[in-house]
C-alpha cells in the first residue's frame, strides 16, 4: 500500500498541496478531459449529483454545467475552504466534510456519483466503491477517475510506493467486487508523455 493511501497522511498532504493545487492539476487533469468524462455520465438537468473527493471544486465546476443540484464531499478542510471560496458553503453547491469510505447519506440519495482523482488515496477502494453503489439510485452512473498504472516495472514500483495506480483489469476487479456488472473504462491523457488517467463508468444494477 502506498504511503498516501492513509487518510491522515492524505489530509496532511492536501494541507500543503491545496495552496497550489489549481495551478498543478491541469497538467494531468484538464477541462477537456473532465468534460469528455462528464459526457459519459448521462447527467441531465435537475439530477442530484455527488462529487466525492471534490477538493477545490474542479470536477464540481464541470458538473454544475449539467445540473444545479450538486453535492461535494472531501476529507480535507483545506481543500474545502478553496471550494467554498469559489461556490460558497451552501449557495451553489452543498459541501460536506467526510470520508469516501463512509458516506453520510441514505441509500439511493443521488442520481449520479462522480469522483475524480481521489480513489488513489483511499485505503479500501472497494469499500468506497460499494458506498458509491449504495448512495446512487439503480440505473444511475458511478464515474471514477484515477491514475492508470505505469507500463514499466521500475515506474510501477515507485508509483505503488506512493499511492494506488491501476489498470483496467484491476478496475474491473474492484468494481465487480463492489457489485457492478455493467462498466467501461477509457484512458485519457492531457499531453503525450504526461500521466494517463483511467476513467471508469459503471451503471448501478437494478436489483
Ligand atoms: C487530486 S484531488 C481531486 C480534486 C477534484 N476532484 C479534482 O478533480 O480536481 C483528491 C482529493 O481527494 C480527497 N480525499 C482523499 N482521500 C479522501 C477520502 N478518504 N474521503 C474523501 N476525500 C478524500 C483529498 O482531500 C483531495 O481533495
């Protein structure tokens, strides 16, 4: 398990990273990638959407272009403070401080679930994916973006020592273990040579 797959360490990491996050993030996850991912969710006007690991609100901002019922959750107060400065605490978006692995919401509360760039910090990603399924209504979509596994074994070992990197086989395993059967993965990249993102879109089964 990577050094940042620990909730306390991830919180400390984001205490410092939050000050420069919005300047660094576009190097690996930009508006074009986010908007392409959003187009795969089927979010419609009026849908209630949860953004988990919302951070400073980059994904949140994209979701707001599709619907105005948006809820953002993050475990880092420092990241949330940046998001509040953009959207207000409860004006455009309802924000919550909480944990992806123990969501403070009733079953089937949301039409869609979105999480970009957060799964790599979760110690128990399958638990969090189960939570995503629980809070999203049957037929809704769960979209998760994470770092695609490096192709060379040296970079792979370094990456694994830091946080979770995974390929589509591993994404398949995690989502199936969490109860999903209908899922697709797509790889996105900001520029040739920059780190790749793996985007998984899964439909919540109708039981
Ligand atoms: C790379 S940022 C992504 C922010 C935003 N979603 C985006 O697309 O730019 C990762 C975020 O996940 C949050 N995070 C990490 N572990 C978490 C957990 N267990 N529960 C909730 N949020 C978590 C961090 O605090 C951080 O704000």
